[in-house]
C-alpha cells in the first residue's frame, strides 16, 4: 500500500535502509549540537533554544494533527487542538520537563500532546491569555487535505503518528536535496534523475537521460549514486536534529523504517 507524502514520488526505503552503514558520510562518527540537543541542554541562551524548539515544532506539527484526527477529533477540533498545543509548548518552560527518557523529540512531543489532550482546559485557558499568547499558526486546510490521503484501514493513532513522522523526515531531507541542486548548476540533470530515487530504473531509462545530456550511461549511473548518497546523508542529519546523542541516530533510523513495515 502506498502512503501519501508531500514528495512528488514514493521513496523506496530499500534504497536508503543501509543508511546507518554508510562509510563515506562526512558526518559519520561526529555529533554536533543539534536543534533538539540544544533544547535539552538547558543552556542560558533562551533565545537560541526557543528558536530551535520553534523550528522543530513548525516542521513536525502534522504528525500531531494526524494523531488527533485518528484519535477521533474532527478536522476543526484537531486543528484547534494542534495549534493550541504548540502555543502551549512554546509558551511554557518545556525545558524543565525534559528528561533522558524523552531524548527523542517525537517521543517528547507525543507524550506532551497526550497529556494536553487529557487536560483540554488548557486550550480554553490559552485562548484567554490575549496578547501574551505566542503565535503558532498551522495550515489547517493543508493538514486536512493531507489527512484525507491517509489509509482508511484501522491503523492506531500511535502508528499513524510514527509513519507520518518518518515521512516528514524523508520530505525534509528531500527538500534540502532539491535546494542544493537548484543552486548547483546541475538542476536540469538532477530533475531528470530525481524520479529514479524511487527505485532502480530500466537500462533504457538511463540511456535516454544519457542521450539527453550527452553523457555516457556509466556517468549517469555514477551521478545517480552520488545523488542517492547525498540524500542518505541529509536524511541522517535530519534524524540527528531530533535526538540528543549520536548513539541514538542509528536506533532512531531503525525505528522509523519499522514504521513502514
């Protein structure tokens, strides 16, 4: 079964499942300060950590929206809950609630949202705070449009959250790949090869691209390999942004791939 993603094609996980064993990734073995590790660090620079948390929330609000919808909320209520929840997360001192057990951002986020659902009076309280409310806007129409493409079978809210979280990471990595090649001077070649990220094309397909760009089929294959490798590196970096240590990256990747099984 195929699942909807904002990407223009379905990514073949077979092409990226060896990510953790990639030996030529420039980031392998290193762990720089990331958005989530910055939030968990309880540093004194509240402006910087607040910006990091805000960025994470804006990138990954849709899995929460999908969870709320699958949990039984209608579209309007789910949008209201999601927006109110993220306003609450950004407004109060979430750092004081962080713990090693919540080292992964998605785990922390879903646990907080479940608590928020159990205490819906916070939503009404948030609405009454007036000018003190930190604005967090979501595209409710886009969220519902995406949700309508979700599978209709009886998938649990937690499983749907995991799946949409994984797809969001894939989409973020793909968007970064698009941006890199749009500025590289090789945008047209990349656009011609991008559909092949979903799987290994027939030999005739490579031949057509090689003829179009006056390159040998071998050169096209090498270029495709480099594009796939760069995508893997970017996906690994996206995962790194949402965990608190390098040791968690490979484990998190495994969990995300399991969400598609």
